[in-house]
């Protein structure tokens, strides 16, 4: 069983690397579970792709890889030193991870969308983190906290040395002109190494490929 899990993980990594090289773009963020609707080249309408590696303490900050035809996303880490909001060039005890945000409040990502109000959009998030609990992630359409959409945790892999790589999914109805993606610790300090957010926002009905991909991920999560 353990050998099968390792082979499955290696297969996902190989697929992600193949997509990266075919696009001609260098991706540093861990990309183990790409959005099921991802195409080559990445980030073409109606999709978006943006990732952050946190190689500096810039806050707020634009994506390190910005493939959003509708505008540039902006990421903000909220809180201050007294709420344990700290950027680490190298997190003590984890020499293999560089560029880490540790915090107890929120990471908020303002994400511009297709301005056409289609029936819905899909959001896919990948995050590499260490914490006692997986984070909670919400989508706030037009920044409205009263209409928040909770993202489902569809994959959570132990990648060793106390670190995890998770994937989240949500449908937002209708497609907003922008949203805030909020990444909130679950009653702990959350340390984030990198982040990927992908969306698709002008298809007439939920993508069949996405549904099939989610089914496979959910079954794998239940087995693990």
C-alpha cells in the first residue's frame, strides 16, 4: 500500500513537471496536483494561473508567476510581529525550505476575474505548509464576507520533514468580477512555503474533467 502511494505521488510530480516544461515557463512552487481543467499553454482564457514562492518579505506582493489575462493578483499577509506574522528566509529546523511566511491571522489574495458575469467560476488552490492542522480556505465574492464560499480540502499529502502539500476546490456562483481568497490557520500558527491559485470562469456548466478529477482525488483521500 505504501509503495503504491509513493508511485502515485511520483506520477503526479512527473505530470506536473511535464506541463511546466511544455509551457516554457519556470515554476518554483510545488505543483503536485494541477487543476483538472489545466491546458497547455497555461493561463489562457478562460483560465488563470498565479503562484507565489515568497523569496522576499514583500507584503503585499504580486505573483512570482502571473498568468491571469484579466489583471494582476495581489497577496497580503495580515497581522504583525505580535501576532506571529513573520517572514523567514529559512525557517529554523527546516533547512530545505526557504522563503516562509508564518502567521496566525490571514493570507488574503485579491484575484481579478473575467468581468462578464457568467453563471459560475471554479477555484483550485495548492498550498505547501507545515502546521498542526490543515488551513481553512474561503472565497469571498466581490470581497463580501457575508457570501463566503468554503473551499473543500480534496487532497493532503505528507511530503516529509513535517511538511504537507494540499489542494482545495470550490465553485462560486455567479462568477464575480473579483474575489478575495482567504487562507486562515486552523487554531495554530501556519507556515506557508508556496501557493498556487488557478481558476476557470466562463464555461456554461461545471467542467466534466474537473468533476472526474475531483472524484478520483476524493476517493484517494478517503483511502489514505
